[in-house]
C-alpha cells in the first residue's frame, strides 16, 4: 500500500524509533513499569473468535507511536449519553462543553489534581509523551457516553481526571461552568469514582470513522476479558454507587492560620485506595482525543493518578491490556502513546501501587 510505504519513508527520514526493545529499555530506565510478557496479541488468523476491523481499516503502523500525546493538567468528560458528536464539541452553543471552553480563560489552572502528585511540577523524565500532571497547564474538554445522574434535565455529570472524581449536578450554563472551575480550584469537591479503573474509548465518528468502528469492538472485548477475570464492568454511572462526597479542608481554630487539608487529603486517599481494590471498571466512549491515525485509541485512568494512553489497539490486544495493564499495572510498549504519572519509584512497584 502506497500510504504505508510513504509513512515508512517518513519514519526513516525523521529518525523515528520503532524498535520495541529500545522503547522498553528507555521506559525501564525512566522507572516506568513495563510488561515483560512476549505474548501481546492473537495468532494470525485469530483462533479466539475476536471481532475484526474491516479490511480497509487503515492504521499508521509505521511512524513512532510513543510521544503522540501532548501534556495536559486535567481532562474533563461531560455527560451526553451519546457516542458521536459535532466535529468540535466545544463549539456547540448551549452545551456544557461550550460553556466550559468559553469560561476557561478566566479560570487559572490548578496543578494539585491528585493527592499523590501534589508536588509534581515538571515532566519526570525525557521519555516522549510521558508527563507528570503538573507539567501541563491545559485542561481538555471531552464529551462522554455516560448519562447525567442528576434528576434535573439542565444539569450534567462531569468526570475529572487525573483527580479520579465526578462532579454531579453541574448546571448547563455559564454560571454552572464558572462554578465547576471554582470547584476544581478547591480540589476537595465531588465524589471519588468507585472503580479500579476507568477506560475512555475514542468513538468520535464526525472526526474520523475509524475510532467509531473501533470503540464498540474494543468495549465488547474489554468487557468480556474483564468479566473473565471476575470484574464488574459498567458503562454508566449510578448515584447509588458513589461514596460520600469529599470534604473541603477544615478551618483552623486560629483565624491567622490557613485551613488544614491533612484530614481531607487522608479521606481522599482512603477513598481512592478503596476504589483501587474494587475489581470494578467503568468504560466510557468519548470525543476526539487526537491521533486518529493510530486507531483504536483508549486511555486507562487509575485511582493512583496514572493515565495510560494506548493506540493501535485491536480486539486481539484486549486480553493483554486487561492482564498486563489494568490488573498487572504495567505498560505495553508496542501500544504506548504516552501518559501521566507513569514513573513509579521503588523496585518491583507497578502503576497500581501506592
């Protein structure tokens, strides 16, 4: 195929690293947990009965995958109950994504998005695409397939990462957007997500049909693989599953002292650790995250604050993703686009460890 040959030439000219042994070694040197499992897919042809992508499903397999995601501070996922959206979700007047984007310039970003990464202020290493949550200032705004859990029709439910929490009853208005930005500055608002992982699948057809084709196949494959490991798989939030709301820092008895956040941080961490032990997963389809040429694209968020961005994922890879990354807490080099908070200090520790 001509397109594939051109990409191969481009990779050579630009000096792209496409050797997985070199990539794995670089990740290990940066103290990123790496899967050692050599079996990361199916036989060809597949004998496991997995879904197949169409024969004309063209994916860039030639250029460098690692480094194809940009740094960000936070990611917001707004409830819509849909799996496809307008080309630019923030341009749809009257939507919460629109109001959040409209008011974002007046809301300074907060880097303290997760209690384990409060002191992260710069990228932890030089691995392309791997960042700390404090190394970016951008907040990306996505639409999600989850429904609002509010009883009011003009209120949405917003997932917040890497904070790993959900804000409910957010008014779909300029006032509601401003209130949400204020809540993010407070950092101790909302509920911790009661799942051991949240998986975001890009399904944005109006941006690129490949992701819309890949997302339902990956959702099915991931669900089957997780349930085989005796996990619960959810595709919607329920208010009944949410834990008690996080508490803001308590005021000190001395008016001259700043509010104490130690108790609220302890409560936050306790709820995150409880979620990590739950063997429950939430899968949500989302709007454009970039890199459609690397479809299927997914992001795995963990209660520890880590996010793993994978590309070129097929239904044949889902069992390895579940076994090695979701359960094992290690990244698969051949699928890795990048991520947040992937550096784990301590011999033998994984992305699931505290």
